[in-house]
C-alpha cells in the first residue's frame, strides 16, 4: 500500500471510533489507574510550567507532547510488543485482520497525529476516556470548530504576528503571562477529575470505581490556545455484551454528547 493510502486508512481508524479494553482483574485495573495517574501528573506539571514566566509556551507543549507519546507508545508495546510498527502497518495493508493489529493501528495513528497537534492551526484535539464495570474506552478525535463551555484561553506571544510598538509589545507580553497564569490555575483545579475518575483499586471499593471518566479538549487559533478538562459520566447502558477481548468500537453517546455541547460548528476531521 502507498504511504498516502495508508494515511487515509489510518485516519479511518480514528474517525468516530474508540478502543475498548477489558478489565478482567485487579491487576488490569491497577495498570489503568497508574496510567491515568501519569496523565494527571503530566497535567500538574503543565500547570507549573505555564505559571513559570521563564518557560516559553512552546516548551510547555513539547513537554506535554512527550508525555503523551510515551503513554501511547506504552500502550502500543502492551498490545503488540516491540514490533508494534510492523504489526500496525500489516493491519493497515490488509495483511492481517485481528484485534492486536487493529488496536496497534489505532494507537499508532494516535501517536502520529499527536505529533501534528501544535503545528496545525484551527484543529481541536478531543480525548475521552471512560471507565465501565468491566472495561474502559479511549476515544481520540481531531475536529474543526470552536471550544465552548468553561474552557480557559491563553496567549502565546511567540505565535503572534501583530505589528506592535515597544510599549504595546510589553503590554501584550504581560497580558499573555497573566492568561497563562489563569490557565495554570484552571488546570490545577481540574486535573483532580482524572484521579477521581480512576481511583486506586487497592484502596477503593468496587462500587466506587465502576464508572468514571474525563474529557480533554485543546485547540489553537493563531496565538490563542483554548483548553477544557472536565469529568464525564459514562452511559451505563452503552454496551449490551461484556468485554471478552480488546476491540475497536463505535464512539458512544457520551462522545457524541460532548462534541455537541462542548464544541460549536464542529466537524470531524479525523
């Protein structure tokens, strides 16, 4: 298969689809909890970096991107081992048709698309992770439109192309620093929703950890970034059958509802 055709097939893996992973035992739940804790840790680190006037916003996002790369690479290795690239491309080329290849292709596509996350203007990154009694789902999409709700917005002077006077430039820099401080406060207040959604199975009752989830949206229009992080309640009636094995499933009503209520003029790109 030509590389361009493979990109198209890979994009179809993400479009309105999600990964469903069974949670057959406490060990699997513990692994999920630890992975979500790493995501929460990364959010707290991002808030600290945003609050540091000596750290450029580009470095803040590169740090976050590195963490997300590690998370998806970890999942790739869990699913398909060290040869995950060969497994994923074999699935995309039609040389294998199994759940290991499907999940490897989905995660690899996430891995690659994330690398474009901050270089592509006017594209929204949408991540929804939900916990059900016997499984969890990961839904990643890239959309156009605008982020609404109670999103926080902040500026990057490095991305602005306005022709300003020296005084105007100083004021714009100060305003941008303040907006980044506000974003840091927002993240510090919200990142706990990730930990609450995926508590430690060793210290939390089964009833307490049956359902949980969070949604994270980020996007950029020119020098202005928008970000939304919030809890999200799973639909208890989403699945009719138990999770027998990992699989690709259609996005659930929770994703459709989040896109409808948190975005304006949304259009799925990938």
